[in-house]
C-alpha cells in the first residue's frame, strides 16, 4: 500500500503488528510503523528503508509506483536498524543507487552492512537537486543518534524528520493527523519520545531551535514512525517542545515495589496525605506499570518518591532497574523522596539513598524505613514527608 503525501512524494512504509517490545524493551500494544518516503522526480530518491523482516512488503509498496531498480538515491537519515535493516535487500535490486547520509553515518553504515553501493556524505544544510525538487539535509545530532539528519524537501515544504516527531502505533491506513485518533497519538507520541529519546532531550531542544531559526515554513511533517502532520504540523512541534522541556512539572510521582503489601501501605498513606494537601500525584507499582509509562510520568515530574522493600539486602529488583533508568536516561536532578520496609537487617533504602545522592539529587527528609508494619510514629513520618513535598512544589 502507498499513499501520495504531496505531489510526487509517496508514503511507502509498513505497519509492524508483530513486534511486542520496541528495542526489545518497550511495549507497543498498538504496533509501530516504519515510515519510508519515495520521491519521484527526474531522479528518484527513497528516504529511509524499513526493518528487515518487512523488506518484501516495502519493496512491493515501491513497485506500485516505480521499479525499485530505478532508484538513484537511498537517503538514510538515521542508521538505527529499524530504518536501515532492509538496506541489503534494496542494495541487491538497485546497484546503481548512491547512499546519502551524514559523514558520521558512514563508518556506522560500513560496520552494520556489507553492501556494495556508492556513498555521498552530506554536510549540514547541503542541497541535492532531484530535478524540479531540491533536498536540503539538516543535521540533527542525537535525535536519536549522533549521525542523524532530517531531509527538507524545499519546494514542497515537507520535512522528513526521522525519529523526531515520531510516535508508536501502527497507521492502519490512517496516515494523517486529520484521520487519526489524536488522543491516542498524543499518548503514544509522548511515550515514544520519553522512552526512546529521553537521554537526548537537550538535543531535541537544539534541533527544535535550529528548525525555528532556519525559518522553514513547514507544510507537512513526515516522521519515520507514526502519523504524518499536514493539518497542524506545529501541534507536534509544540508538543515535542513541551515534552522535552527541562522545566519540571508541579506534581509528584510515587514509584514503588512490593512483594506482600507492606510497602504498599506506606505508598497509599503517602498518596492520601499528598492528595489532602492538594498535591497532584501519580502512582506506579513497578511490577505492573510498564517501564515506558513510568518513565513518561516521571521524566518531568517535580518530585519522584521511590518506595521499596529490602530484597536480599538490596532494593526490590524492579525498583533497582527503575533507578538504573533514571541514571541511563540522564533524568534532570530534582528532589527525591524515599521510603521502604524490611524484615530484619534492611539495606534496600540505604542503597537507594547512596545511589540517588551519587546522582546529585537531593534526598528529601525524612527518609522512611519501617520494619514490617508502620508504628504510629512512623506513620507521622509519612505525613512529614508529604508536607515537605507539598512545600517544595509550591
Ligand atoms: C525474597 C525476599 C528477600 C528478602 N530479603 C530481605 C533482606 O535481605 N533484608 C531484610 O531486612 N528483609 C528482607 N526481606 C523482608 C522484606 O523486606 C520485608 O518483609 C518487607 O516488609 C516486605 O515488604 P513488602 O510487603 O512490600 O514486599 C525479604 C523478603 C523476601 C520475600
Ligand atoms: Fe532511532
Ligand atoms: Fe526509529
């Protein structure tokens, strides 16, 4: 299936309804799309390939419009295999095509794929004429990898933006923002950017500024995953700006683990106290909330409170994994609350505290450590922590 998105520019991507975990990490209950765009002019260009197992379907989509052997340029905005692993398939069919990507992509491509095609590396803002259409390559490093660029189709004012402005969710024939369920798009888009690109929010902000400074009068934004924006491209630009903003939200998110419910008691008590103080609060049980949802809700929350039982002298393993995400995804420093329970020697909360302090986050007082059930005094400590959180969020 293909779809013309502007005169001579065709969507030829595919829907993935098979993969359960994107990057083998993040749930994609609504699937995902690998978008690819075919540009027909005096020269023929394809922008992005697809993930390898979908190569045949993708090539069939191209064949609906043109013989893929006639492709002159294979433009790879980004080397991640979700967009490039069908490269060997097209390389066999279009041996005269030239690969176009940034200089930083060149070694990466050679390390990933043994294909015998010419390459031409493009500098930032370099142009390539296809005849009547001009392509301008805008380097956007770290959105999502260091070699990434976007392709601007000058005359049509179409920005082929790669991972930027992408979303989870298969398209199912609804390619455009005026056809899709935008509530779902908003959720899946925010979850996508929060789970995949969090470590590089600063670079998303840089890229947004660059696009604004270039003064591109964008008519269509066509990313490499998810829907294409033709009705309101600024909607997704503004949303990405908000979602990657360094400014924290005035709310609190409790992330806790539990085996038998003792830690849950503290989490629920804290939630109740916070709500009574008028604090907006979200709660995740780390065993049942999918990690990408926890990351989405906590990446910009003003205060994170982490609760854990002790498990073999360490924090609950899934809480430990979450803290690992805070580090790996380079969460902005902010105050963090800690509580937990133990059965004998404890150790879980202490290890959490050490790690959080190493991350240069302030640990809020009081840190609550309870053996089994909380006593009256310990319950008072929960109230104290709630008050501290409320005062910090004012
Ligand atoms: C598998 C397992 C390992 C545990 N390891 C420790 C430990 O090393 N040190 C400790 O003080 N308590 C340990 N405990 C006891 C729990 O930390 C304690 O019962 C806690 O209150 C459980 O909280 P929960 O009901 O929220 O799961 C362990 C419990 C289990 C089930
Ligand atoms: Fe990517
Ligand atoms: Fe991608």
